[in-house]
C-alpha cells in the first residue's frame, strides 16, 4: 500500500499514473488540480459536449442546454457547495478534506465527457451492441477517456491526479461484477436476429459501472487506501432480476453528484419552461400541490412560482437562481463510520426537506419533459442511428472507418478489444457527426467524396 508522507514534494493525491516516467525539465508553477482542470477544458472530448444533447434536441434553439453548458453549470454549483461548506459546516474533522475550487470544477466538468451522442438513448444503444463484449456505460467511458484515450499522454489519457480520478469514479464497480447473470437476461443477450426499429430497449439499460478493461486504473486509484477500505468501497448491492448497484462513492463524488442533481432538477426545468413544455397550471397541480415542496422553509414556493411563470427571462432566471442557492445552502457534511480514510468516510448530502423538494422537481422534469413523446422520439431516432452505424462499421471496417481507427483495430489481439475500439469511435461522435455519417452511408442523395471521415 502507498503511504502518504507529508514531507514529500508531491503528496499521494496529486500523483499521476505517469509518476514513474521521465518528467519534463520545465518547472511546474501551477497547482496540480488547476492543471487537471486545464486538461479537461482543452480536451477534444470536453469540446464535443457542445454538440451532444442534454435533454432537448440540439438546434431547437441556441438558448437550450447542451452537455457542455450542463457540465459548466454543474461545476459552478459544485464549487458553490464547497465554498458554502467551508464557511458553514460543523463537521470540523471533514472540513480539511473538502476539495479546492480547481479540483471540484475539474471533476464536475469531466463527469459527462463519456456520454455518447443522443444522451442516454445512445448509451443504451451502445450497451446493446456491446452486450456480449463488456457492455457500455457513460461513466465507465468517462474513466476510459481520462485514463486511456485522452490526447494529453500516449498511455494514460489525460493523466489526471489520483484524487481527481477518485472523484470521477462515481460507480467503483466493474461491469462483470454487477451485470445481471440470471437466465432471462442471458437468453436476451444470446439473441442474434433483431430489427433495431422494433427492438425493446428497456432491458438494455446498462449497469452503472466501469469497464473491466479499466480494472487496473481502479486499482491504482484505490491503492492509496488500506485494504479494508478498498474491499468495502468496491462492494455492491445484489438485486433480484436487476443489475447490481455500487454502495459507496468518495467525498468529492458526493459533491459532484448533488451538483448534478441540482442542475438536472432546476436548470433543465428552466429550459422546459422557456420552451413552453410546462404550463403554470400543470406546475401548480403537480408541484405546488405537494406539501413537501410548498412548505419547504428554504424558499418561498409562491414567489418562486410567480418568478418562473411571469413571462420574462429576467424573472424566470431570478426564480431559478433562488432555487439553486436554496439547495446549495441545504448541503451538509456527514460521516459514515465504516471507513478509515476521510475521503471515503466523509460525505456531503442534503437536508431531508431540501432533498424531498429536489426529488419532486426531478420527478416533474422526468414526467413532463424527458418522458414526453416529443423528446422520446428524438431519443428513439438517435438509438436507431447509433445501432445501425455500429453494425455497418463493424461489418465494413476497411471501407468505412477512418484510417487511424482501422489501424488501432487491426492491431487488437482479440474481438472484444476490436469491438471496444469501434465503440470508442462511435461513442466519441457528436450528434451532428452521427447524423451526417448516417445520411452519408444510407441516403443516396447525401454526401460527397470530399466529406472527411
């Protein structure tokens, strides 16, 4: 086990996987976590988020959020939570372990870079295509990009610090550890004949996990903890007829997770109101009718309603801002006694009345935005495109793949590795790129030999 020595020039949590490789002679003048944040901001995978769907379809308007703007908002909320807790928490044993603004912003900005085109629809589609070859899951792809595929280093991706990778490790369990093993699921996996347009996608929600290919990365991240902490941290909950579920995450992850929930429940609500997908009447019937929201002491629900539906962007933004601020001030530091190390023992959660109010908002957004046919039709179309592209590219790699991707696939030693590399290529597409490639391959009236792949 690696031991933290406060007298060393580089503590264990700022170590990178390239630790044993020759270092640049250029002196480092910036904080290690500031460099993590810079590597995220300047990465191709982060920039591609500007062309990936958050909830509402791209090009519906330049106002609505993309994965990129969502990630920036999560980072802002995350740093707001840290700042609030540093000033207001009563848990003095955990306060010294709160992340810096640089660190939490790096974690929050990176948390969605593994998501494929067309949001969770594309994620489910790729998991179906990879069902017998290790699966696909957006959080697992995030770690893969940061530790393998990113352009900063040849062998270690973006080569972030150990603590940054720990914070991004939202589900510290491997795919093979939590994927369903029952006969019903296995029989579904074995099916060969399928029509993508009529395929039932509900069984193919992926287990929240890492890919088995990144098990060594997980081991390196957790090597800073005692064996007892490591063994407990990677435990999962076994569920009948469902995928297993990770039980724990680290302190920084708990902050990112709450910030993500706030952005999902509040900022996606703003988009829906602006797009007139939600009326004031429906809001009053489904949200204001619930006492847990109406009576929440953190905000004036009646005043929030007035601001949200007053009709001007200025008043709507005021209501959204008040909600975000209220949820930030409802966060608190707690401890789970089973762990020895503070980064695992300390957790940030939300006071119960705020958690109930936020859950109501999230459910409302799910029921009346994410799940409506107008949104689901775009998700369905994206799923079909992703699966068709994957199948055709796998069958015709020499004719259709970019040369760099083909060279990497040809160098692979087994089929699962080849398929994972193709999955990396498809998952890295933006929504627009996937649409253009689909049209180029399947429409006789679209495309040119001058279109670059």
